[in-house]
């Protein structure tokens, strides 16, 4: 398929996913749905052409991700976690591993997930120790989406001064197993689990990346400061409804969202020297908070019927809340809290003179 046709394919899929989103949240994402996304060419967006990927421009990926996240957040999240694996493998010095997996990852015959968010914490909870020519990974990764749906998982572990990422079959076994599905307030259908690793053997052939932890953290700090398209996909879907229930409010919020979205994507496309991390963090914080505002406006405009599980308004509001914490770094947490604390509506001018009131 021509890469420029992929957003249209996503929109067609999105229309059918939207009708099923409530059921999917209750009963869980199904592999057959991921296979439909794969058949439409949506698993190889970030992959190189030699492996069958379409290596699309960032804006094509964004349109697809916005569409899927607004249609069915649960399916979007499982699909989303596939892409970091494709990207890291495409850039890997382990050419043998890339040749082994990338064609099937790009076609979607193999579905991937990730388990490395703990590396952002000052005390990483999965550690790697040298074992002969390879490694042993031990500890707990608190989040892994898609368990039972994915075939392989990219696991990250820390040594004293390095990070090691390995691609591992996503099966329960004595060395790695799910510690149970998490009972989540949003994205409950994503089969998200905590993973326990007990001396998981990692051969050198399975290592995707090994680098100094400080360098990885610096690159991740920059990457995670940029807003994900899903942060916009959810409020865009909510705005389409708000346009019918409260048109004037929808117009005002739509223009703010448009401005934040343009700015976020412009910053994400800029290189590190052109746009500071602080500017990226500020735009992302604005975007996630605007998502909460827009979905709240829709709930308010609908009244009680917004609380019915079959209405998407309450689900979008919970998914906007999920984006307050998803892919959160310490810096993003601080930037978001700073914007909440300084937003004028939380401290109106007439009360500023009376801080004890
Ligand atoms: C539904 C859901 C699904 C998810 N799926 C996945 C998945 O499939 N794979 C995956 O890898 N992750 C996944 N995540 C994790 C996600 O990307 C974020 O990492 C997570 O939401 C951040 O919250 P936390 O409580 O786990 O992190 P925390 O450990 O609380 O850390 C959050 C941030 O605060 C900072 N921080 C924490 N403690 C300190 C401290 N003492 N000093 C300084 N800074 C500190 C760190 O920089 C860290 O990045 C998922 C999260 C959710 C909610």
C-alpha cells in the first residue's frame, strides 16, 4: 500500500473499532483485531523498506495513531507498544537479530510489546548481571501491556552504569512470568500485567541494544518530552461529539487544541539544538491537561448519560487521565504539576491578595 494511503486505511478501521470499543474494554483486545491492523499495513509504519516496512513520515504515523486512539484506546495501546520494538531493532547493531525478526514484525505476523519503563526510575527494578557470554535479568517490571497477545517482548535491564535491551519470547515460564493482570481504571482491556523476572537467561544474540545508562536516559528524556499523538486523538474524538452538545465551547477548545497540537508536532520535529526540552515538556503538559479539559467538557455537556458505560464520554475522560501518567518521566510529572498549579483558574486574581482564604 502507498504510505500516504495508510491514514485512510486507519480511518476505515477506526470506524469499525469505535463501535466495539466498549466491549473491548470489558472483554479485552483480541489478536484477530491486531491482525486486521497488521493486514492494513499498520504494523510496519516505523520499519525499513528492506524488511517490508513503510518507514513513513512522522505526520503519517501521527494521523494513524490519532485515529486509532480516538476510536478504541485499548486496541491502540497494544498496537502502540509494537513500534518501539520495530524502531530499536531497525537501528540495532545486531544485524542478525534484525534480519530474524524485522520482516515478521513489519508484517505483523509477530506482535511485540515492551517492558522497560522502570529504567526511568532512579532505582531500576530489573537488573542485569553478566553470566558467561550473556546476561541474567532479575527483578520486577511493573507494566507490560498485551501479555497473552504478544509473541515477543523487549525487556530492559540495568547494570551499575549500562542499560541492556533484549528481545525475548513472551511466554510464561520459570525465568519470566506475569505477576497477574492489573485491575486498571482505564485501558482495562489491554492485558497489562506486571512481569517477574527470575534469572532470565539472555544470550548475546538476543541483545538489541547495550549502552551507557546516562546516554540512554538523556535520549529518553528528550524523546519522552514530546507529546504522543494519542494525547490528541482522544480529545479530537471527544470534540466531534462536543460540537453537537456544546458548539461554542467546542469551538473555543478546538482552537486551543489545534494550536497545542501544531506546536507539539513542530517541536517534536525539531532537532535537540533547535527546541529545548523545557519547551517540549511545556507543550506536552499543556496537551495532556487539555485532553482532560475537553473530555470533562463533553461529560458535563451530556449530563448523567455520560456516566453510562456504553457512552464513550466517560471512557475518553478516563483515557485522558491515563495520559497524565503514561510514559511519564520525572520532568514531565513536574511540568504537568507546574502548569496545574499556575493555571489562572486555580488562583483567580481577586484571591491572590488573600493566600490564606
Ligand atoms: C495502562 C498502562 C500500561 C503501561 N504499559 C507499559 C508497557 O507495556 N511497557 C512499559 O515499559 N511501560 C508501560 N507503562 C508504564 C508507563 O509508560 C509509565 O512509565 C508509567 O505510567 C509511569 O508511572 P510509574 O508509577 O510506573 O513510574 P514511577 O516509578 O513512579 O516513575 C515515574 C517517573 O518519575 C520519576 N521518578 C520516580 N521516582 C523518582 C525519584 N525517587 N526521584 C526522581 N525521579 C523519580 C522517574 O523519572 C520516572 O520516569 C504502562 C503504564 C500504564 C498506566
